[in-house]
C-alpha cells in the first residue's frame, strides 16, 4: 500500500468522496441515505468551492480511494466522521484513518475535535485508540446507545482501556501517521 491523505478541492475528488461515503452509509450516525450526484453537486458548490462548514479528505492508496474523513465546523468544535472503502476494511486501517483526520483538524487554532458514534460501531475502537474520551452517552429511541466523545491530544489510555484494546504495534502506527502527516503538510 502507498497511502496518502489529500484534501478534497476538485469535482472529480468530490465524486470519489460520494462513492466512498455511499459505501459507508450504513455506519453513519445521522444521515444513512444514499446520496446522489445531484446532492454532491450542491455540496461541491456550497462547501468545497466556498468552504462554509465542512473540510473533506480522501485516504488514497496510490490512485485508489481507500477511505475518507470529514470535519464539520460548529463554532470552536469540529465533528469528525471517517469511513473506509469496502476492500480496505478488516485490515486495522481505521485507527490510522481516525488519527489522521483528527490531527488535521488541529490545523486551525483553538479547535476541539468531537465525534458521536454508536456503541456497536467498529470505529469506536479506533476512536479510543486515537485519544477520544467519553463525555456523554445517550440512549436513542430505537434503543441504540450513542456515545458523544471529545478528543484529548494528551490522552494516555488507562490500563483497562489499553488492555481491552490490546496495542500490538503502536510504534509502527505512530510512525505511519507521522510520515503521512509530514507529507501532507509538506514537512521533511
Ligand atoms: C468503521 C470502520 C472505519 C472500521 O474499519 P474496519 O476496517 O472495518 O475495521 P478495522 O479492521 O480497522 O478494525 C477495527 C477494530 O475492530 C476490531 N474488529 C474487527 N472486526 C471485529 C469483530 N467482528 N468483532 C470485534 N472486533 C472486531 C479490530 O480488531 C480492530 O480493533 P484493533 O484496532 O484494536 O485491533 C469501517 O467499518 C467503515 O468504514 N464503516 C462504515 C463507516 C462507519 O461506520 N464509520 C464510522 C462512523 S462514526
């Protein structure tokens, strides 16, 4: 794999984003409907070109789209969402993706990064790994439990959390995130 993380600024990238987001729609916390090219054209005009509320990123593997990350601005908060294209799932890539999109969020000063995620979503493990902590948990009318979590950059997992997650190759992961974010920001 040759991974890179790029900001969506062009229409063809916005179509790639549509495709990968629709592959991920079942895991979305809020809108799970299939988005259309027409929806995406409005999103492109309102959000990508003029950039009001959202920042969108693609995780690429060479030219292939491996996943995406989204940040929704809400005052000083950014709400994070992430998803992987189907062929890239079950390879432990979610932690890497979540760490990348979270770090990118801090490019603006004074930002807090938040996520709301259902307790049965596999992303929850990656969120914990990446340093999100529980702020609130709300039982939904359909009985599912929605966790509201805030990122802490200085967070160290407690013994019980780390034990439950089992951290086999954290150093490799840190080095990967470091290399990709340096390339992203053009650092050496
Ligand atoms: C959520 C998502 C990013 C997870 O990625 P993934 O490739 O499926 O999962 P990963 O291979 O990274 O595994 C995630 C963790 O779950 C564990 N896991 C995988 N399958 C599991 C299973 N059946 N039961 C329990 N744990 C499992 C993995 O071991 C891994 O934990 P670890 O990193 O501590 O080892 C991906 O499924 C996706 O894009 N879903 C649709 C979009 C979505 O739901 N996004 C989140 C919105 S909040």
